[in-house]
C-alpha cells in the first residue's frame, strides 16, 4: 500500500521540522516539505513521527520475577534469581509475548533478548520465544544466554584459592547447541536473528568466547555480552587476566562493529578508547543499574569519546518494566549528574 503522511513533525538537530512522508510498499520513499501525494493522503497535523526504538538488551523470561527480588547488589541478586525454579516452555512463550507487546506499546520495534535457557530443554526454550515474537510481529534478536563456568567463578577471590564446581554443560556442548540453534532459528528475512551471547567474562571461558567468534564469522552473526556491570567484575578481570576486561576481549578479537555490550558502567579511559576504535556498542541500562546499585555509566563521556551507545530496559526482574520511553527518559536525565562530574 502506498500513502503520504502530510504536515507531520520530524525531529532535527535543533528542534522539529514539518514535512511530508511518502511510503511506497514497505519502504519510506521520501521525506521533504510539500511532496506530491502518492496513494492515500493521511493528515499528520499535530503529530510527531519518530523512528522505531530498539530495546537493545533485555531478558524476556524475567517477566515472572518482576518486582519479586529485593534491590540488592547484582552478585546477591543473581543468587536469588537462580533460586527460582526453571520455567516451562509455555511460560517462556508468554513472557516473550509480554516483552514484545510492552516494547511495541512504548515505541520499540526491535528487541535484543538475552534469553535464559531451561536446562535440558534449551532448543524448546528458543522455539517458544521465537513463536511469541513471530506472532506479535516484532523484530527480535535472540541471544541464548550461555556460560561454561559456575556462579562462584564470577566473584573475585580476595587472594584465596577457591574450588569451583564444574558447570553442567561443557564448552563443546554449548557451542554445539548454538550451531543447532543457528541452523533451526536464524531467519533474519522473517524478523528472527540469532546472536552469539556469552553471559560475560565472569562466567565464561576464553574458549567459549573464541568459539562464539568463529561461529559469528561462519554465519555472519552479531555478538553480545554483559560487560563491567559492577565494580566486582572490574576487580575480577584484573585478577583473572592481569588487564581490564575490555583489553582482554580486544585480545580475543571479540570487539567490533557487530558487537554490543550491556552495561559498561566501570570502563576506564583506555577501555573507552578501545571500544571507540573497534566501533563496539555500549548498551546503557539505567533503570537496572540504579535498582541494583551498580553505578551510573557516564554516557556523555562515552559519546564524546566516540563510543556508540544504545539503550536497553534489561530484564523485568531488575527493572520492573519494559517501557523503553521510561528508560530513554531516565538515561537522559542521569547525564545531568555525570556531566557535572566531568566538569
């Protein structure tokens, strides 16, 4: 269907401009003042036309823990999250459905779902989320949340040797799972894309990161991960690698224009420069970071340093919402504080 929206406001650098918008089929054909009407004319007076937002980081299955976990630091919060019984596939479907609807209602047209997997039913989990997103019609980038190290490995040892239980699924089995997920579900032409998404340096071996890099190259897939959400993760990286987490990921060749990294609250100046140079994207999750007391990422500083930045809601268990407008509003207002600190 072709149509023309007349006299609608669109945002420009220093305000708004009144334009007409021509739509031809599924594409925007032209945006300019006083265009010739093509197809049906639609009055856009007193309306604002915005691009669709992207919820660049969330965990859809956390809908079931919405508002239930106390606002404690991330490491304690995770322990409580892990205490919940694994969901059933139908619950995964319903939570993805709810995430999609709430994202659409707040102006989002795409969602990056760092999807928690039901142990032993991983492919069923992904299939359930895919079904929900396809039924709603939203574009979804599904990154199965994978790790190959136990929860205790993710804490700094404070100089004490600690024995860690092995993770139930091996690195090789995890990568094999991702190969099967890609073969079955990666269908970008239908709006569903698979991401390679290790949970983070705190719970993943180098072998898992490098295996994901290889799969990314083989199948032209994007990469995603949590990064430096808390001060503890910053300390862990120094203990684990003898350098910052960002430096280590650069050494592994994990960073690049197709890589997005959730949180990045605790970057130093060198980290910021590396992310800018590699064209990696920081995903700012302001509500989650405030609720768990993780800190405030200095996004204006990152932007002034050339780092690409996106906004995410994070999961409803650490946010209590999937309202993108709320996340964007708070992200902007928080920078008044970080801007003062920079000055």
